[in-house]
């Protein structure tokens, strides 16, 4: 029996849904592009700046990313850079005075090259383990380019990282490798790059990229990685994972892997002649010139079994000079709640994606928005359809829903217990992330603490989440 208490329940998978009695269907929603928030135009930056990740540190948003000019410039290494924001829309690169570049420390570099190896990514998280020492509150995870191993870093302030140590050498790691603390199991969950299929001597050319899971009780000693379970989703190459806990529902994990499309299009065809960026594409070689990437959405309750949607949550979009290329749609890890895009509207989720990867112009980081809880909804067409939940127990006096309808669309909600007692809502229409549902013949307080089933009749409508409070 599911006991959801007062927690927010997302309708992104079938955890709450009795699929045998449900005719409404899941609907994936796409991001909307907004403004450019960060240009990578410093002397130590360029078209290969990548693997952005964001930490919410009590309202200060800390962004970490790689500063790299690219192999198309004179290569002077890869550095870990830092930016920060208070609102998710205005970002600054503070002059930290820590690392030297061309004789000056007036820059936002927090780590340079170590032991003659450049970083291939650098992920940072705030350790919520209650026994974590104060001087290890911030933890970094990185691969050194050219070194087969994943390394950990420790910091008391999120700026000065030290105490480098090897976490594991069982993997490939050349992506943004992620660690999440799980308070329930008291373990760290790690998500790294792997390959399967025809690996051979050069898995980057012949293997299929995948996401692997490992765990640790101390952040230093890790289990052997194993491929995460995607159920019946199609097997495809996944370049990254961007796994994190959903900030509004800590029991739910999200991921935004970049899908890498190359194996099915190794032959140069007429479409590549006509696709945007032909002049640069033809000079980049088969893998870099013909590879195309987009972004997917996945979600999990336990961290190992995942629901992954095969349709893209972010497509490369209308053709322009610097898209439809290898490196498109790489998301920054991290969500920030920002004001609605129009005055008076509900807040939104902001996430960030870069553009212009390896195209000899400085790459830009763009803000994208999504409705709060809005990655997936259960959707009904104009013809009425039904959602029926599995039996569950709740604790609360009011039902709050995140929903949207057309002008003629509607929802009707019924909550009933095992003895046949039920309460029925008024007709619900509109578009809000936190609508309090009104009931004709009672209150949710009457049925709390006892097993119930919720039925939702819908027409031309979407429902994203609900909670009792």
C-alpha cells in the first residue's frame, strides 16, 4: 500500500497509476528557449566550454564548468571555471584571484591542470550526509583527460578544492559523472559513463555509450558499476546523465541524458549536404561531422530502475548556423525556480543548455524554461478520458493539483475508500500549478488515513502532479 502522506506526487511514471483502468496517456513536454545568460568569451574559454553544473547553496547558485578553447585553437589546457547568480537569470564570473592564467589571477578559474592532465569534467555537490565533516561539505568528482580513473575532491567552501583521491578506475568517465546522497539507504549513488556492445580497442567508435550505477557508504570505496535498468526503452547511445533529486520531491530522481546519434548514420547522405553548417561539418571528420545529439528525460524512485522517454525533451530545433551538431542539447545539471515568463504567471523551472560546440566561435549558455513539475503530464484529448490511481493512503485536509485545460476542457475528481464512501469535486478548469480543489459533498479530511482510490475524468486537459496538505 502506498502511503504518500503530504508529499508531492509526480505523474511522470506509473508508480501512482493503475494502468489497467486508465485511458489518459503520458505526454512529454518540451523546453522553451529563452535568453543567453553566459558567453564563454574570456581568453581561457572558447567553443569547448562544457559540462556545466549548478549547486543551490542557500539561495546562491554556484555554477561549475570547464573552460577550454578547443582543439581548433592553440590548445593551452582545460580548467575548471566558476560563475554565480542570485536569481538564475543574471550570472557573473567573479575574479577569484586563485589560479594564474597568462601571468594574472584576475579570472574565475578555481582549478588548473594537475599532474599534467587536464580535466574532462568537474561535478560539484553539497554533501547532505549528516556525518560529513565541515571541511568536506563540498565534493568534486572529475576525470583527468588521458587518465583512466574517476577522482574525488574535497572543499570547505566550494571554491578551494584539494585532497584529490581515486574513487574508481572501473569505467570510462569522459562525461559529467554524478554523485547523489541517499538519506534513506545512507549511501552515495554514483552515475558514470560506460560502453556496451562491440567495444573492441576503441569503444568511442564501435561501442554503445551507456549510464552505469555504483554506490558507496564513504564516498571513497565504490561497488563495481552496472548498467542501469531502462525496462523496455530502446537501446541507444547516451552521452551523459545529469541525474539529481527533484528539488520539490526528494523521493524522485530526474535525469537528462544526451542521446548520441551516429551509428545509424555513418554514411554521408544527401541530408548532410543540406543540413545547416555544411562547411564546418565536412571538415570535422566522420564522427564529429555526422554525429547529432538531443536531450531525453528519465525518472526513478530507487536510483537503479528508470522510466526513460524515447522522444526528445529538447530537439536541436530550427536550423541555424550553430546547431544540429555533435554537442547540441547538452544540458547543465541543476534546476532553478524563476519567475514566470509573463507578468502575473506562475513560477517556472529554468535549466540551461549550451550552443556552438567546437565551431570556432565562443560557445553560449542559454536559459530554457519548463512548467513547474511539467516534464510529463497525463493528458486527455477532447474525448473524455480517465486516470485511476492505485490504492494509497494520504494525510491532509486539502487536495492541491497542478493542471491545465482548454477553455472547454475540464477535470472531475472523485476520491473513494474501500467501504464505498466518496467525495466528488466541482468541475475544474483553468491553468495553475497549485489549485486547491473544491468538493461538492465533503472534504479530503474525511478520508485521510484510510486506503483510497482517486479517479480523474478529463477532457482536453493535462495533470502534472498532486499533493494533500
